[in-house]
């Protein structure tokens, strides 16, 4: 297996593994604690040091599982980077649902740390922008949370570039801790935000990217080419909204063509799609997901594909996807 690569998180001094393991959809839905331990051990042994979660994943259960696994594994806290994300809320309260107000952020992080059984998280993300809360209020709250030691770095997830720039300028104006990372979707079927919208932000402020869904929720594995397989995420209650994307004929045709390129390179379609994301030097870490240990190992093998992605192969991939 290829040796793990580590990249700085933007211009910060923190280094994260190029491939990381997330818990969206899987932990608490498809993966129980024992299976999560097996997956995380395989990832850690393969050099992964970054594990991502969010308050809303499985209504808090994903954080609980992650926290219990970290305790069972017994890894030195200095050797792992743990993140969570706040915005959606899990209790339905008027001040705790789809918000980034100061009250919610302080209390929500307290709940996340309790579920994770940790005194602090390394990375804390604002999971979506909140148009009803002044950006200045959110920036001050995140600054105070980092200053308190309950989070070490803060950033955003799926924020428009203008909102991120506003947050950065407010932080600069008041000498506050700036957002240092963004967590956007990035894959061969979703490129605009990372490659176009965020380009100046990355150049001007050195924003780090921890990207999610390198396989476009599974489309780029090719497993939806012939329909929705039993046990896939499209069959999980509450994830029906994914079905139109997963069964879209054009997207699956692109996945089939990508599979032909992967076959020529001697790798799986999934490995090629993950390696393509990792080939972007602006990406700090590609967050992968898995429901079994073998899948973790297959994903990590994408590192072996990376050296083969020269200019000619990248152009071939572009033609296969159709853009």
C-alpha cells in the first residue's frame, strides 16, 4: 500500500492526511460501533489521522460512535485530528435549528464534545451559512470558542465565497481568529465551487479544503449504473432525496465511461475518482466514507493511482466525464 501523504490545512501549521474518514450516512445508520472501530483501525493503520463528523449526522449518534471508538482504540490524542460541524441542530428548538447564533454555537459545541468524549475538537465547521444571523456575530462566537480551547481551528462548509470573504474581512478588521478551512463537495460531477468560485479565496487567504463526497454519493463507483442496489444509501430512510442524482442516466453514463479509463489503469472506478480529487494541490484532505474494513483499504489504495494521473490521463478523464 502506498505511503500516506500529509498536507497542511491551508496556511495553518496543521497537517492532515490526504485521505480521511468521515461518518456521514454511515455511522449510526449503516455502521455500528464495532464496525466503526474496524473501519477506523484500518484507516489509522493506513496513515489516516483525520476523522470527520457533524452534530446532525444520525441525530448525534455518529458523534457518539466516533467518541466511543476513539476511546476504545486508545490512540494518542496528539495523533488524531477530529472535526465536527454545527448548524442544523438536533432538538428542533427555535434558537437551535438551522442557525449560527452565539447561543446555539456555544451550547451545541458543548453537546458535541460530550458525545465525542473529548475536551476539544481540532476543527469546528459552520455547516451551512445562516442568512438570519449577522456574519459578525458568528465570527465573534467562533473566535471565542477557539480562544476558549474547545476548538483549535474553525472554518465553514458549503458557504458562498462572498460570505467566506465577509467573515475573513470581519476577522481581520477586529483581529479575530479567521476561518482557515472550508468543507465543500468536490468530485468529477461537482467542480465549479472549488475550481472557480473559491479560486481567489484560496489564492488570497490560503483557505484549506477538506472536501466531501469524492464519489458523488456513490455514483462514481459505478454501482448505480444498473439501478439502486439493496443496502445502498439510496435505500436508507431519510436519504430518498439522493435517489434522483443516483439514478440520473447522464451521471451514470459518465460513471460507466470513467470505469473504462479505470480498467485501463488497472484500478477501480472509485479509486480513480478519489485519486482525481487528491490530485488537486488545493485540496488538503479528501474525506472518504466506508461501511466495511475492506472498503477502507480499497479507498486508501487510491494513493497508488495518484502517480499515474499525468496530463494525458487527466485529459482522458475530462473527456470521459464530458467536461
